[in-house]
C-alpha cells in the first residue's frame, strides 16, 4: 500500500514511475545492437532452447528429436540409473538443499565423501567442493592472489579464471595458447617484481579441444618458483585410459601440480566445482574463501550424484575409450571432407572452424533444420576469425550417428552461398 501511495505521489508530481532505464549502459547498448543485427539476418536464436529430457546422444527440443552435440554429458552418466538412484537416496535423506553455508549448518556426509574421493583421484591430501566451477575459479584465484602478485594464464583460458585474476588485483599476463616457452619468457620477466606467481592452464581446452604439454608447464613453474593450477573441467572422464585427466594421458606425476581444479557439471553429471591440493591450502579456503564461506553448501544430492558418477567412471573405463573413439571419428571424418576441425586432439571437443560469426550462425541454423543440434561460438567468446561450431561428443553416440553428422555438415557447408561464406 505504501508503495502504491508513493507511486501516486510520483505520478502527481510528473516523475516517471517505475525503475530507471539501463539504456545508457554502453555494454547494454552494444548487446542490443548485436541482437538487432542477428534479427536482421533472420537467424533463429540458437540460445536458451529448452530441452524436454536428458540431453545425451539425442535430445528433444520443441517436440522433435535432434542428434545432439551440445551437452557436456560426455560419458552418458546424466540419466544413468545408478546415478539417479544415488540422487534419489540423497534427496530422501537430506532433502534438496544444504540450506546454509557449510561452515555453519550446511555440512552433510556426502560432502566429505565426495571430497575424499576427489583427493584420492589426484593423490592430494585434501579437496574442497563449491557450488559451481565458475565460482570456484573466481573465488579461489581471487582469494589466493593479491595486488603484489602476478598471474600468467593461457590466452584461451576460461572466463572464470580471468574473472578470478581480475578480482585478485594481481598483474595479469596472457601467454600464447599452449606455448610453455612464451609462458616462461613472460614469467621470467615478471617474476622478480612480484611477491608470488601463479600459472593457470586447462588440461583440455574447451574451445579448441587440444591439450597442453603438462610436464613442460610443471618445469616452468618449478624453475621460477610459481604455483601451477590446472583446470580439469573437460579432462575428467575424457583424458587418459581411465579418464583420470591430463596427468594420466601424459604420464605426468600429479604431485607436480599445486592446484587441481575441476567441475562436477560435465562428466560427473552434477553441478559444482572443486579444488584438490595440499591440506594446508584446502583448510584455509574452507575457513576463509568468500565464495565458500559466504555461500550455500553444495546441495547434498549433487555431491551424491557426482560421487556415484566418479565410482561408475572408475568401474567402467570402456566409456572413456568409446568417447575418444567417437570424437576422433568425427574429427577425422570432417577433415576427410576437407573441413577444418582446428587443433582438436580428438578427445571430446571437436571445433569446426567457420571463419566468421555469421557463417557459424547460419551453419548452426541450417544444421538444426536438418536435425542436428550444435552451437555456434561467435565473437566475442572467440576472436571473429576464430568463430566456429563446437561439437561436444558423447560416449553414447553411435558410429552411424557420427558418420551421418559429418556427411550432413559437409553437405550443408557446401550449400552455403559464397557471399554468406565470406560473412
Ligand atoms: N572451467 C572451464 C574450462 C569450463 O569450460 C567451465 C564451464 N564450461 C568452467 C570452468 C565452469 O564450470 P561450471 O559450468 O561447472 O560452472
């Protein structure tokens, strides 16, 4: 009632009722211009499409079934009966929310069980789970580093690491993608003026699907007394014969990495992020990291789902072999048709370089019309000339689905008008 009285007074005095406009925000204006440009091209919006069930090798959108290459359900564990049973049991026992920060009243047994399993996975002393992978990188990097420090990261590192670095106030240096030599050069130059140094890389790059030379980064970090942090979001369940990650793929001792980071949202078919490291670091983060202390605990059902997914992963490594076989098959089939699959290592992520955002958008729209769901990655997520489609392959795809996809993609690319190809 008080609100409506105030509004009546505003109207009487001629003041405009309602919230202030955001229209003078430059970034918002840029966004609206981009939206208008997309509408002018008459492309359907590929974002926020609701899927009506579990998205695996196929998915249902708007009542129609599509071949799906847009989910991180790498090993088909989202929807697995064992994972669902673990989730149901956790809901029965704990409900659906932790209902508080873990430091006060949000701690439940699945948290410690999952953290012990993750620490065992990397052979570290301890691990800590947070509510999302993004929040994990932001809060951990932001909390660990400060204005007197330097952070070096791969030029294509995930946004969450960049945001964490910005939050920290540390000097931030991006080095050329996967170039350990460039990282060393930059580090050598910046190290003397910095109190501490942190190198951040990914174990399997989410845009290109390639991997770093981990041993070389371990050496660089050691030589210059820097910490090395590896984001394994797309590596767990993907790299190495048992899907343990980049250290298993390349036979590198995981103890050479100071901070292992990962997400629960991809292979582990849940939601959340984690850090695995020395107990000293984990204990400090548990008691002081803002995104952990001042945020709700991971929902127990999500911890239980991720834990069961980890167990299934350890028990069924054939899923990893099937995933890698499928990704390699798709990459090679695209290349055999003269298409550019970028630097993909053939693990789970296969880009199709299109050279322009418009071409990526058009290709995605045409493929959707032909029953294939694959997202375009456009500027500003990548530089304009690096626009692409990005295929997330799953162990659940069949060879027939992969071959059919490559054929339809090649046919669709060939059919795009040259003027559109130029973007
Ligand atoms: N790191 C990388 C490399 C990622 O690709 C992502 C998400 N795609 C994240 C962190 C954030 O993880 P989450 O989606 O679990 O928040």
